[in-house]
C-alpha cells in the first residue's frame, strides 16, 4: 500500500458523509489501511454503495444532519479524532435548483457547524474539507483553473460550494488565533465516477441503469466536456493531504485534484465508449433541452500545485476510469459490492486488502 497510507494505521479518523458514494469508498480505504474509522452522515439510501456493501468495517456510524448545529456540537463535545475528512454535502447541481435553500443550509452552514464544533471542543488535529471544481468563477476557458483564481457560481450548487470555501477560509483564520492550532484546508475535484455510484442525473449511473433495463440512455448535453475522474484518484489526493498534515508539513490552504488533458472527452464520447464496455448496451438517445437548467459546458482544473507539493498525480485517463467503473458493476454482480470494492482498492494500491 502507498507509503503515506501507513500513516493512517491506528489513527482515529472521522469521515462525514460516509454513507455517500465517495465517503463509502474513502471509509473502506481507511479501514483497510488500519485506521479506526468513524462516520457522521444522513441515513444511507437503500440503493447506495454504503447500503449495498454492508459492513465496511467502520467503528461507529452516527446518523446526524449537519444542519442541526446543536447536535453537531454535542457530537464533537464527546468525540476526539486524529483527523477529519468532511465530505457531507448536497452534491447535485440539478437538485440544487429544486432545493436551493437546503443546498446552502447543508453545504455552507453545515460546514460551518462542523468546523466550529471541532475547533471549539478541540476535537481534531486537522480537517480536510472536500468542495468541488465548480467553486471557480467559470468563464469556460480551455486552460485549467489554479487554486488562486476567483471563486464564484451561477447555479445554487456552485455558489454554495464557493461560499463553503469562504467558510473554510474564515475558520482557517479563527484556528490560527486559537490556543491549540487545528490545520484546516480544502480539496477540489471534478466529475468523479466509479463503482457503486447510484446518484440521479449523473451520466455513468444513468448509463448503468439503462444497461440493466435494456433501454437507450438519454443524453442532455452531448458536447459538454466534464473533468471525468475515477473516484480513487481524488481520494488518493485527499489521503495525501491528511498524511502531510499528520507529518506537520507546511501545505497550502487548498488543492485541485483533476484529470489530465487526455481526459477531455465530451459527454457523447464518454457515453459511446461506455456502451462498448457492456454487452447488449442499446446505445444513446440525444435529447437537448433548450429550457434545461444551466450546467457548465467546460470546466478544467490545473493540478500542478498538488503534483509539486504532495507528489500527487492522476492515474486514470477517462476511458480507463469508465472501464474500471463498469468492471466494478460486473464484478459486484458475480461476487458482492464489498468484494468488488476491496478488489479495486487492492489493485489500485498494489496490495492485498
């Protein structure tokens, strides 16, 4: 296993949002690395990876809404950790249009509640807050956005995540004046795909649902380019950040974790390739809705800072990320979702779980 993962052995780590897609993957990696993993999140949906995988090996799973300040405060008053990965969020752009206030409540105030309680009760030594590539003021330029570029957001989700970055910045300042310093930083990644993602209005989950149903997949934005990335790549970056924080290395306040230039594929190209990976796939049906809510056509990250300071690099290009995702789906049907999860973690890190 990667050298820095050994740093987590025996450590007590909290993952908020552990019942979500990325949270479940991260929690399992940490368990396999020998960490004592705690989770704090909303109840898992019945078809989620967390529910399908069964026992991830988490020490304690607490169901709690981070919008409830008093409950968050009570939790951190009775728990202490070596580190916190904060992933709990409302992660969907299209849902944010239907539930804008709830999206801001969760992403902005929820993060404030977590950081404030952790700092007030001196409950952790460090916290990594996961936001998104969509925190940047997107002018759809071809080059990648760097960590020091202006933040912004046209839709409720993007705006809420840009505001979350402001929360992180504020609590970084508060922490710097605290008697016991707590290191706080943020991580920004793009469109993550991988086995077990069952979210609504996401291309790969929509494709896999269509594969199982034996129908064509409706594509809304065929020419849009997304920063397609396998879930293990950004998670590897988050873990590298945690390792650097444990080693008391001076790291930056925020890092981008994005795919390479070879992954600049359109939605149509990605969908067509995915169909070649599934026997019996019925193909795609392009249906452009001129009245649909706004979604970015192009948004790309520069990951040079993470490469320079953390030694991080993206392993998968987009087509390989899709192939791994669909392979996970096939393997989970033959063995189990948990076995498929462990097999890919083992393959990625080159060791037996």
